[in-house]
């Protein structure tokens, strides 16, 4: 039987962290093509529903996005006031590339932002987001949000029994990670306690995953790609200059970031460095200046050059909305 409980949610308004981009408010919804962020602390924005890319970029280094955003639809009625929240899904690829990926969701404006983000997560990825590079969710169909409360930096999330059914160890770890990253996008949440049907979970699922207290992002580093971009989100506006933040665990903490325009032309390809590497995960934050003649879809690519011949490895592609410098 379905149940519903009052959701006690804090109104969360946060500023993008300068070092790791793990938290932050997401700003208002653009009316047509996305209005990019232009400075530290600004939000990353997503295009409207009619301006999303129809295909995802290929994993091959030589390719770029070929889709063009459709024009925004003319509204026929006064739109409901909305806000943007983030949800984290699983982007496929080779072992070094596969892992969590952030996407943005446009939802009715509410003070219950944590619940809105969770409901966006439980709805799963869209068909367009899945594309050729299968974006999936490890959360079982039918999982319901029964409640979420936040106190002293800890979010307690109550989910229906479907959440801990089915799947092996990898699936169990990914579904926990998806919830943790979705809730810790907010500055007021540092860690998460899981409940199933109102009962606090200490051992999760048939795989016996021990949850002996609140868990945070660092508990799920294994569910991230080697180079994890948290901002901009997948399919969001990059801005110009564009700020790119995330975490990485690569040899000597160095990797490369490239930006490719709609025609496949490489606009830039430069080295980036995390605060830690070669066995530890560090944060990074870089600013990208680029030149395009008009607004268009492009690809933000991160990769680790091969130690043998410099060829790209651990490639991660994100469709991003590029705009001329203001």
C-alpha cells in the first residue's frame, strides 16, 4: 500500500563552493536558450525542455555533438514558477569512465528542495539523456520517497521497501551513492542516514552492505569516474568564461580538459590539476575562455593522456551549451 508522510524540509539556499563545486544554489530557469553563469558562485543552468540535445556525444575522441537545440516553444499560458535541482544518475562507459553524472531538473518552486531533488532522482533519466551512452539509474522502479528530514548537517531519507530489493553489490552501492550525492548537493547536508519504511538501515540489501552511521560523498568514491565533473551538469550551460569543478584520481593529479564546438572543432585543450592524485581523490576548479560566433551545443571532454603515447584515456564527455563571450 502506498503511504505518504509530511515532509519536513529545510529551505536550502547555498553558494557554489569555490574549491570543489559540490554544493550550491542552482538559480532560475531560462526562458529559451540558457543564460550561463559568468562568475564564481553563479549557478550552472540547463536549457528548457524544448532545447535539450537529441543525442549524446560519442565516447570517441574524434567526434563532437551533432544536434542543434530546438527553439523554445511559445507559452500558451502563464507558466508555473519553477526552480532547478540536481539528480545523479549513472553514465556508462569503460571502467575508468563509468560512474555518477549530475543532471538538472526543472521542478515547481518549493521550499521542499530536498524532496524535489529526490523525486527528480526517483523519476530516472529521460530518453534523450540516455542516448548512445546509456545513462541509467540503479534505483529500482516503484521506489517511493516516504520522507526526508535534515538536522545538524545530516539528512535522514525514508524510502519504500523497493529501494533495497534486487540487484547485486554494484547496483546496491550505486543506488546508495545516487541518493547521497543528490542530497549532499545542498550546503546544509553533509551526510545521509537511510531508512526503509521508517526503520533505520544498518545493513543494506542482500549483499550485506554495512551502514554503521551517516554516509557522505567520500564513502562512494568508487562509484565515480576517474575524472568527475560536478559542474557544469550534463546538458547545462557552460558560461563564457566557463567554470568547471569536480574531483579526480589520476596519475600525478594531472589530466586534460578539452572543449569542442558543434562542428567538431577543438576550441581548447589544456592541462588541469587536482589537489591530490595517484591513489587519492582531489578537487579541481578551472576557468575556460573560448570563442564561438553564436550559441550552440558543444562537448566538454575530460581525459587522461596515456603514459605511453599521450592518447586520450578515461574519456568523459558532457554536452554543454556554449555562448559567445559577453
